[in-house]
C-alpha cells in the first residue's frame, strides 16, 4: 500500500511549534520576528505565493512587511530598497519573490541581500556554507522535502537518491542536503542520457523540472519514495488544474510513498520559510 505524504498536515504541525516559539520570543526577549517580502511586477503565480506566505506569517504571529513594486522598477531602485531593509534592525528576513522582471539581474539582487537575512538561502555565502556542511540558511523547498523524507524513512544513509532538475533553487541544494545525509546522489537533467533507467534505480526520487506529469510509472522503482516539487497549471476539460512533475495517478500504486500536488511540498516550503525567519531573528539577537 502506498502512502500519500500529507505535506499540509506536516506543515501545520511545524507551524504550531513555531507559533509557540514566536510567542516565547516575544514574552522572554521582547523579540518579534519580522520578514520583508518584496514582489516586483504582477505575475499572477507570484502574487498567490506571496499572499500565502503573508497569510502564514499572520497565523504564527510573525510580522511581515510587503513591498509591492511596479513591473517597471529598475535594478537600482530595488537595490536601494534591499539596502534599507539590510540596515533595518527590525527586519530579520528579506525575500524577493522570483522571477523578477527582465530589466533586473536576479543574481545582483540575491547578492545584495545580507546573508544573515537571506531566509531563502540563495546568497552565495549560504550556498557555499552548505557545500562544506556548515548549513546556515537552507533553501526552503529542499529543506521541507528533506524533513518529509526523514519523517517517512528515518535514516537516509546509503539510499540512492535521484534528483531530476539542476536549478539553484531546488535541484542543486536538494542534492547537497541528500549528500549530507549520506545518500548516493545522482542529478539528472535535460541532457542526461537514459534518464528513465537512472530514475528507475532511485530509492528516493525528487522531481523538480517544471514539466507537468513528466515522471510516469515506468520511471520509478517498486517501493520508491517520490517527492514531487512541481507546481504546474494545466487545462483539463476546459478547467484549470494544478499538477506536479509526477503523473500521480500512474505512479501512486507502485511507490511506497509520494507527495501530492497540491498539498505536498508547497505547504512545507512556506513552513520552512517561517522556520528560517524565526532562526534568523534568533541569530541576529544572539538567542
Ligand atoms: N519563486 C519560486 N520559488 C521561490 C522561492 O523559493 N523563493 C523566492 N524568493 N522566489 C521563488
């Protein structure tokens, strides 16, 4: 029997603990964790993600300050805002929702965020810290995915983990975290030869490619654990639906566990953003 991993429930449990911690920080240290969320332009998906993040903050008692900038914002204007946020002691975390419009270089933006306020874990200093096993801010989607894997499997050492996708946001940091857990890690991508046969060897399969229903039953080993990072909007019978990178109905019977879309990795990503924000606030106040 395969298990559907309930990311929403997992995230709710984590957030309950964080809520209690936030209350304690206020009571014992007069500290209110606060995140600044910056959205440039009107990308509809980004607007939904930002709304969900701000709503979760409200539930936990984490302060959030939203900066909504026009699609015509220049890189210099955005960098000026980041500089202000870096120098504001009341702000503990800074998140610039990606993607940013074309006139803005996203690498320059990520580099400008103070590493200790980089709750996304995308700054090169935090990426480098992870690469040498000294994790500081860990990217939220890989962190949430790892938590669910460890909850389901316990010790991951010796497992063959295959990560589909090599993005800086998910694929690469996911592979790093799995390596830290002593998995044997393979990253496959658009240029990989015999991608299906490599995926079929995976005890743990993480799909992060952004292609709807890309992974089908013949790609997975019997009893594998599948983490579906994809969030793809498609039309089915004239209706808009969210689906993952994994063909859930096809794969479900074959695997031992799988995360659904929606309700899997998505809620855990936001919960881990809350986790990083609380951690950043504590770190900046030597708690
Ligand atoms: N856009 C898609 N995923 C993410 C994320 O994890 N962080 C940010 N800042 N933007 C995103």
